[in-house]
């Protein structure tokens, strides 16, 4: 599993962001390593402390670094020059906003996403907010047209808070073992469809209580994947 | 031929630390106008830690300057930490033993290029590079005259570059959030970078 490092000028900001992320992330999450705050408890970043955090976070699968702003970016880049070049090659500094990116990356990492996947999920971290506020989606999953053998499920979502981060992660996680392409669309509210392997894409559907989601399941494992999705939905997506 | 030694180098950093301390309020005030009002206090904290280093603990000038860079990285806190830290680390990496004017010029070039690469900045962005880049050019032009005259030319060029940041619109750093409103203010980074070169011209060579 990849490691995650949070670089912030403020230790309290970083700690709070991590609390928020772990609130929604599956329990399989690895600890998130912090490199935050200045020497005397004030605001600041420290490339040497970030380099140490990178070493602590890396289990060999790479590290995604979430940063706040300004010197956090420069110090994180400098830290990559302080560590072994092979380890540095496994580090990505995310351009995502800190809170949204951290939540997205934590969820993606916990369900086994590799470094590239977690990086991409973090970048999509703002999509749900953008959809809600009418800013539109930054990226539309074109996907392939389903084959004639595709299974279609209609799922009425009864969760009080709709499909938020935890159930979105549960869906992506439940479908991960199958060789199947699962596309979700909010038929109640319209909008773009999304691939179900992306928790951030699911969040961007903006599914609220009572909405109906249409799942199109295709591929060699379509039957098993559809059954797993139906079982998860019947169980309240693990929320009940 | 005059060369730069460890004692001179420590005197340079001690002088720079004193100049930063004397000008901390000015630097913070400049930063308050276009940034986040911490450049003076951040640099003062970092240089105070640098001034506490004992040059006798280091095998040579390059080792001492590497420690200077790492100290700034870990104590300054703001963007000046990685920027000045990079300057000294790259400077140290390129500094020959018993550096003459040409050797010091090579170190200065490595430091200035390191700052540009770290900040992805170029001249005209209203940053410390607006003092450092013209200083490097002036140094190179005067390098044949020896360390001290070349550094004096560099310090004068840095001051001219610093003054020329006043009308610029910031394109990097916190001041860039202000856009056009950053014009009319002298850049704090170019101001501290000029102090660095003025200290060098008083102590090296």
C-alpha cells in the first residue's frame, strides 16, 4: 500500500485534515505521516523533516505528498533531493487542494490503489464540490459503450447522507476484485456517468437520499460484480 | 592571488546575520505590503541559528556552507528556507578548495541557478532573483579584477536590481496573489538578497 505524507505550515491544520480523512477512510488505512509546522511551534515547513517523513511513509509502493501552499511545495521538492534517488522516484507531490486531495487519496490508498491511481483520485478531489456548485466536472469519463450482454441495476439510495465518501469507497472496494467495467449514473438528477472504481467520481454524482442510481455492469465478471454490488446495496453500503 | 577561506566565510555569514537582524523590521514591513509579513522574522530566526554554528567544527568551507544551507532549510519556515537553503547547498557544492575569484564565481553561479530552479522563477517576476541575477552578471564582468572588486560590483548591481523591483507586478510567491496591486512595493526577497551580497563584499577576498 502506498504511503501518504501531509506537508503543512501548521501542525494543527495537518492533524485536523488527517482526522477528517481517517473519519471517512476504510479501517485498512495506513498511518498518515505528518511533516508540519515550524521549529518553535510556529508556522513553517522544513525540507529535512519532510525527507524523514518520506522515509517513514514509504513501504516500497511509493508515497503521495499532499501540501498546503507556498513553501510547502518548495520544501517538499527539496526533500526529494535529500533522499535516495530510487526512493525519490517513488514520490509524487500532489497538486490537489490539501483537504479534498487528502480525503480522496486516503480512500484510494486504503482500497489498494497504486501511486498513479491515488494521485489521480486526489486530483479529482474537488469534483463533488464543483458539481454541487455548478462549476461542472473537470473530466468526463467517456468510457466504452456497453456490450449487449451488460447487466443493468437500478439502485435506490436510502442512505440519509446519500453516497458520501465512505459508501463511495465501499462500492469501489467491493468491485475491485472483478474483471468488470461498472458505470454509474444518477438517473434522478442526470449529469455525467462515472466509472465505479473511482470514489471521487462516485461523489461527483451528487447522489442524495432517495435518488436512483443506474449501474451498468459489463465484462467477463459482469454477473459476479453485479451480484456483489446488489449485495452491498442491500446491506446499506456498510453504513447501517 | 586572493582566495576565500573558512574564517572569511564565517565572517560573511555573521555579518549577513547582523544585517538581517538590523533590517528585520524593514523586511517584515515590505513583506506586510505584498506578502504575509514574515520575511524579516523568518530570516532573522534562520540566520540567528546560522550565526550560532562554530566554523571550527567543520573540515572545510564547503562543509560549513552545507550546514548553513541545511540550518536555513530547517529553521526559516517560509519559502526563503528552501530558497536560501538551496543557494548555500549549491554554492557549497560548486566551491573549489581555496577558491579564487573564478572559483567563487562558479559557486555564485551554482547558487543563483539553484534559486531560479527551486522557485521556477525568472528575472522580472519580482523575486530575490531580480537582485541575484544582475549581481551574477556584474560579478562575471569584474571577475578579472579579483574577489573583492567583483563582489563590490555584484552588490551594486544587486541594489540596482532590488530598486527596480518596485514597479514590477509579482508573478511568483505570495505577492503574486495580489496581481497588479503588488506594483509600487519593493520586493522583500530582493532586499534580503542584496544584503547577502553586500555582506559578501565586506568580508570575502
